[in-house]
C-alpha cells in the first residue's frame, strides 16, 4: 500500500533499504545504488540546504533530488532536469556553483 509519494535521492533510498529484510529485490537495488550512487551524505545535506537558501519557487523537491543524484556540470545538464520550468542564466549559475562547491 502506498502511503505517500515523496521524491527521494539515492542516498535516502540507501538508508531506507537498510531496514528492509534481505531478499533478491533488495540485493538488486543495492547493486544499482552501488553502481550509480555518486554523492556522500554530507554532500547531499550541503546541496539540499544550499538549494533551499536560494528560496526559488522554480526549484521543487523533485528537481533538488535530481540535482543531487545527477550532479550536473553545465547548463545543458541542468536544463535536462528543469524540463517544465525555464531558468535564467543567473539561476543556472547559482545552482551549478552549489553543485561545484559541494564536493
């Protein structure tokens, strides 16, 4: 039964999956996470806090989750995340600086 639909970054999924009993599905999720997880917990918190400080109505939770998971390096990467909202150059630069300075 689905109780809530909240976008989660892969680090949050990693924490939740630890509480699930061992199974074949759990193992396949762990393999996926190990292959694609690029961010550390401290980095996730830093990016999330910095994005919230921007106080932009354009940046929704699902955008923040994708930014954390993908760590965009340039404007074209960022525009792949924000397909439903147009960002101006200043907003793009601020977000890219946050990602760059979080490492």
